[in-house]
C-alpha cells in the first residue's frame, strides 16, 4: 500500500504560497522612473515598422537612442500587454533633470492600471524561472538541492523587488537561468539553445557573454560529433539568434550597418557618461566589495540614485516594513549567505572530484559562467546598480542550497549516532 506523499504536497503548497506572495505583492513595489521609460517605449508595437527604421542623417532624439542601444524584448511584451488590454502607455518619457511633480505634469508617470499591467506582462515568467532553476540545480546536485535552491531564490530580496517591476530583469533572469541549464545539460540542442540565447540577449545585453559561452560549447561538445555537424550546428545557432534579434529590432532594418555603428557609438557615449557620473571604480578590491555588499548585505534598492528619495519615501518604507521583502539582508544575514555560498562551492568541488567526467565538466562550466558574470559586473558595468547583480542569484542559490543540504544531512547523521550511542548502554 502506497503512503500518501505528504512531503510533495507540503512542498507544492509552500511553492503556491510563495507565488501568491510574489504576485499579490506586485502593486506594493516602489515605482522606479526607468519603468516610465520602458512603458513609454512600449508604444513602439503600435507604430509602423517603416517609421521605426533608423535613417542616417535624420535627427536622433532620446527615443531613437533607446531603440538603438536598449534590448527590446521586455518593452515589446509590455507593449502587447497594454495593446491587448486597450491601455495607453504614458505619453512622455521620464526626465531625470526635472523634479517629481514636473514629470507627473508632463505625463511621464504611468497610470496605476498601466503600471500594474506592464509589471504583470514581464513578471508572469517567474514560475518558469523557478522551473529552470530546479532543473539546473537538480542536474548539479540532485532533487534536495534543487528544491532548496528554488526556495532560496524565490525569497531573495533582490529577486523580489527587481523582477516585479516593468523593467528587463524578470525576463533576463528567466532566459539566462534557462540558458545556463541548457549549457549544463550537455544535450546537443543548438536550435533550443539559440532561441534562449536570442531571447536572453534581447532581454538585456548582459547576456551576451553567456550567449558566447553557449556558442563555444555547441562547437566543442560533445567530442563524438563530426566537424561538419559542429559547423552546421554553430551556423544554425547564430542564424536563429540573428533572426530573433532582427525581428525584434526594426530600427536596424533599413540601414543595418549605419544603425549598428550609431548604436555602438551611442552605447559607448552613455557608458562613458555613466562612469563619469557615478565615479565607477576599476579597482578590483573596491569592485568586489561593491559586489558582496549589493548581492548579500544591502537592502533591496528601491532606487539607483537619490533624485527622488523624498518623493518615494512612503512607498519605500511600506515595502521595506514587510519582513518577507527583506529576508536575510543586513550584515548578519549577508555574512551567513556568503559563508553558505563559499561552503557550497567547496562541497561541490570535493564531490565533483569523485563523480563522472560529465559531472566534473558540469561543475567546471557552472563556475566558468559565474566567473564570467562576476568579471563582467566588476569591469564592464557602467555603474554598480544593485539590479545588475541579479544574474548571480541562481548560481549562488545552488551553492547555498548545497551547503544547507550538506549541513542538514550532517546534523541528521550526528543526531542518529548520538541517539544510538546513548541508547546502547540501556540495551546491554
């Protein structure tokens, strides 16, 4: 007679509660002015593609600049969500040099229902992010680690604030987690890897290094694939990525070479300006301190700069007053999870030495991905904004979950040994 699967039922209920807290908490997330920009740009879905194409020599304003330098996937999802629901985007973009009331008067503040719909249009992928993390963690260290990793990520303060906004982080986290899983899985599926790479890069350009790693793996692994098939796979890989990017970026359709050149120039100009404005350090030690502080210690960042701190203070205070939104933040919680991350890495490293070659390779590639992300954030980011570091959370959650499972198992074994040893004199 089969026993009732209480453990699975409890985990399912817990996961549903987490999703309920996640989605019902969307309206409580403090407004970020970049949401205004994303929603403003989302109206491009209602504009003829002929009008969106870049033409050399024409005057390029902020709207053209954003089309050329920003990844379009999230704003496209917002645009279609608003269009389907017969809603209008805000008629003006946010002006960071103007005060809060001036921006409201100009129409840069989205209506409440518009903001809520735009947030939902990107937040709905969150359960899939959890699924991909579960599959990835299970591949690395089994079911127990996978379950704990999902619980840790879904309660992570960075994830809760930055993926529930009408910005790019939700779709970026979902697509990059899925792509890491495919890279680690070693099943030769260039078309699926290409689709996820194309979506990830068009969610945010932060995913470009991950896309490159995926391409390298497709060409190099597995060793049993012939050279001609590897070449074919890599051609399929880049063709699909180019197709997705082309379809989502009509600004590049008419004069692609000139548009690419202008986009790169505008991106470099913006990066240089941000580095100057935020005094971005290139010192490795300072960058590592920034990274540790943002990932583990600092409270969830309601804003990147202080321009509108007073105007958002009540919403920020209300959000931060909810314990669920700030779990394990601060010096003690941050130190604990940093230690768990390091301990989990050591455990996986020791375990990988006793495992099969595929398991060793999986661990090596996972570390390579994390290292590439860290180096990119330390030396290629224009500013140390907290939301940029969110791509580290899935891999770190796996390390932390590995440590939790190891400590729990060690504690359980210790209790059993102590119980057995304490009861043996009575038995004799």
